[in-house]
C-alpha cells in the first residue's frame, strides 16, 4: 500500500526552484560556481522530482525488491552528474569552449547515463511517483514508443546518429546560438543515453530483459567504431569546423584547433573506455545469469 501523495514536499521543491530562479535573475554575477549559470525549470524539476521519488520509493518498496546499495549510489551519482553539467557554471564553459561542451555531453550521453542505467532503480522511481502518473507510464502507446526506440536495430543507430547529428558544423553552430535548440540537444542526448545504456546494462537474462547478452555485446561493438572515427577526425583535423565558439568568445586561452582537438579526444578516448566498461558488465552479467540458471536447474 503506497503512502498518500504529499503536496508539502512538492511545494517545498517549487519554493526552492523559485528561489534559485530569482537568484539567477537578480544576482547573476554574484553567484558561486555551483549555482546555475542560467536556471531552467525542466532540468531542475527533472532532478528534484527524480530524487524525491527515489527517496519515497526507498520508504515504500520492500527491501527485498530494492537494488543493491552500490546500485543506488550509482543512480544518485548519475542524476547529480546530469545536474552538475546542466545547472552549474559548467554549462557556461560548455557554451564557450568546444572541449568542455564535449565533456558535458560525455556525461549526458555516456558516464552519467551509464551510472543511471547501472543503478537499476526504475522500480524505486515507479513506487515513489504519484499514483496518478503510473497509468501514463504503463500506457500502451508509451510502452510501444519505448520498445521501438530500444529495438536492437534502432537503438545503436539512434545512439550514434544523435552524436553525429548534433556535431554537423552547420547544425551545431545554429544550435549553439539558439537557447531553445540548445536545451533540446541536451535533453535528447541525456534521454537517449539513459535508454541505450539501460538496454545494454540490464542485469537480467532474456526474458524478462529485452535483449540477449550476445545482442547487447554486438550493440556495443556497433557504436564503438563510429565514435572512434569521429573522435579521430576532430582530434587530428587541421580545420576549425566550429567557428561558433569564436563568435561566442572562448573563455580560456586556447586556440581554435587545440579546442577542437581536445574535444575530439573527449569523444575518442572516454567514449571508448565507456564501451569497454559496458562490455565487461555484459560479460559479467552473462556469467552470473548462467550460474544462477545452473543453480536453479542442476543438470
């Protein structure tokens, strides 16, 4: 039996958001680096509600049905990493330095999303969210869309495709000069990253997991080479593909090519390491599920 929906806690979150909003509007130059550079309600509410539902789910869901402690820590760390790159002064540097922008998107599309998926805390969030939202999550159209986006033929193409699409020079320049499109870019990278890694890092065997361990490993290989190619092109190029950062003004003393090269390395090296880590997780998960099956069905 779930506990009644409490409006007091949500009112407190709204009050906190309003305070941050006013502080950013009235005293933008006086705020410390850990405060938002530009306050955005969607990012604040997504973080605050996710953590609120997570805590509420801890009180509602029986201990036996909760993920392990280390998974809970991974989940919270992943959510906080999203907030750090989107709602602190890191976002300011990401708008004025290409390599910081790539580091922020590495968090949104790889590291932070990886940690959230590794947290396996979906049941906690579902238990903690208000009852009136659960039918929306369970609705067949919503589940069909998620199932389509997480299909084995769609998920890796979408994962790599979004990375390439937002880095097409003409599109990237336009997006970096339009705040609304900039937010859309960040949201698509974050949501897609969580969906992809949740599919790959599922600790269960098929079924109930969507994919077999073999398909998960294949998907990791499919996304690896295109990322390495893109990273190598940008880190070795002698052409400045993103002059928009000259227009916006670089805030660090760095040449355009050095900025681009470091950004390419952010795609090439950390992205590759994340894929290696994912492959290790898949192999370990496969072995654990095999041992579990052998234990449940001896001979």
